[in-house]
């Protein structure tokens, strides 16, 4: 659902790091020498990690076909190489039946040619998997995530967004064959746009879910899910005629769920049902219809696997627009465990996203067409050198066909990733 989680949301005014520097050497000595039990937890309770990625792409900024690249970037050469170094630590601890986990990391990102896109990012997340008695359990957590906004609808524009999420959910096993579920999630998006051009994308969403599942003895489950999402956009969008548009919405969903263990080698998962979305502005933009997503996993042998996904959904792609689109598509992800240490994966997808005629009013600064088709193909080779150390290499192609005024794009690239996680695996 939402990707990462915020802890800084609860901090009133963090102490500047420069004021802490005189105390860092003493703190480190205390940790590693005066606290042997804690030091022994490094690699077990605390697992430091380091990740290094190099990407080469012939259209790394996703510049559109009809854009004047010379005027925008001062060059017609769209090829660039980016490097990312990420370091952090993962935390895991069990206290009786309670399970605590957290992740904190910092990323250093640099572009060789388009250095105006350089950035440093911080991410934090924490989760408490709680248990109460033998029948009640759930999760409670928060996250704070910074990321460079993808260039899909904002080609060549640097924008660092901050996503904050808090959530709590519970599952009550009231009977060996029946389970009740409840969930609440609060999501905040801030584009941090220096020029305020993209502030209209800022939003908060409150998501409420309730449902029940029937658990069969075969480990298959079927159930009902009721969901309500309320979206609030604090910044109004001014239309060409001087009027203002409120992109807020209220969405209700009644969905059926299935997790069917077809055989020892295959499984079918899916949700589908009725979705009704009402918008604060433009009643003509309201939606009422069928949504569904199906996932089929097939493992014919210990070495071969295939996952096929199909969907028809109303959503805003990665929250890159203030409006929603009707999305239909399919993806296939084959895999082959060549040896115990070498694995080959593929990822192929086709996704059509249709926006209504009001997109130009709700997203006036974005390169969005009414009809957008994304195609992606990638092949990845994964080599586990030894426990904790992994090398990945991949090549990909992605393109967009769009009736937007700026057209679509075409891009090809490759990346190499080296990751090391210290401690137990």
C-alpha cells in the first residue's frame, strides 16, 4: 500500500546534529566498551547494511518527445550515469511474543551530467507486531520516507517528496475458521517544492478498513473487505477562468477477497468488487464501477517460477497526480534459480491509464494525456556471493505512448547493485 513510514512526525524540534558531535566519540565508546551486551547485539539485534547502485540510462530524466531539450537542459544528449550509496541499520527484537522492528537509512545520490538532480535522502520506519492472548494480534507503526519524485509526469523536474504514514491494524480469530480484521492508516504527502509549483499535489488520506475471512483447512481463505478513503488536498488549484478546484475526494469500496491454494505448486490471490468515488469538485469526474486485481503464482519446479498479475483499478499512479485514472494492465514475472547462488528474474508489464477531460484543470502543470500507455521490460541477474553479500545486474526498457501535448518517451538502461547486510540472515 503505502511504501515507507515516519518517526520524525512525532519529534517536536530535533537537536541539530552539529551540537551532538562533541558527544559522539564518548557515546560510541560507551556503547561498544561499557555496554558489552549491546555490542554483542550488533549483527543479531542490530544489522548494519550498505548498498551501492550505478544506473546508466539514455533518457534518465524521462524527457518527452516534443520537449525542447536544448532550451531546457542545454543539450540534446539525454544519457547520464547516476550513483547511489545507502547506509543504515535494521533493528529486530522479540520480547516474549511481541516483535519490534525498525529501519533507518540515509542515501547519497549523484548524477554525472545532470548534477542539478543531486540529492540526499533520509528514511525511517518502525513496527510493533503485537499479540494479546491467543486470538488477537496486529501491527502498529509509522514511517518517514524521502524520495526523488519519478519523472513520469514531471520530466526533468527535481522534486523531493516526503511521505509520512501511521497505521494500526488488528485481526481477531473469533473461531478456528473465522477471522475479523480492522485497519486504520493515515498518509501525508508533502512535495517540498521550492517554487511551490507542485504544492497542489500535497495531500492527506485517511483509510479505514474492516472485513472478515473464512479460513479453510486447506489454508485457502475467502472474505469480504469494506474500505473508505477520505482524501484532502489543502492547496486549491486555480483554473484558467479564475475559479478554484478542490481535488479532495471520498472513496468507498466493497470488495471480495480470495487466497486460493490451487495445488502444491500454484496459488491464486485477488480482490474485486464495487468502487464509488465522489470528488469535491466536478461531479462529472465521479466514478462508480468494478475494480479488481488478480495474482497467480505458479512454481512448477524448485528452480522455476512465474507470477502473473492483472488489474482494473482507479488510482493515482504513485500519487504523482491530483486526479485519478482508470488503470488496466497485466504483468508477468518469471524466475529461474540457476544454482543455489544465482537467480535470473524477469519483469514485463503493460499498463494503460486513462484520465478524464478534467485532468488539465486538476493537474495543470503536469504532462498528462487523457490516454497513457506504459510498457516495461526488465531482466535481472542476482548473485549471492556469500551470506549477506549480494550482487545484482539488470537491463531494462521502458516507454510511454501518450496523447499529451508533449508526447511520450522512450528509455533504455542498465544498473548494477551491490548490497551487504552484516549479521544473521
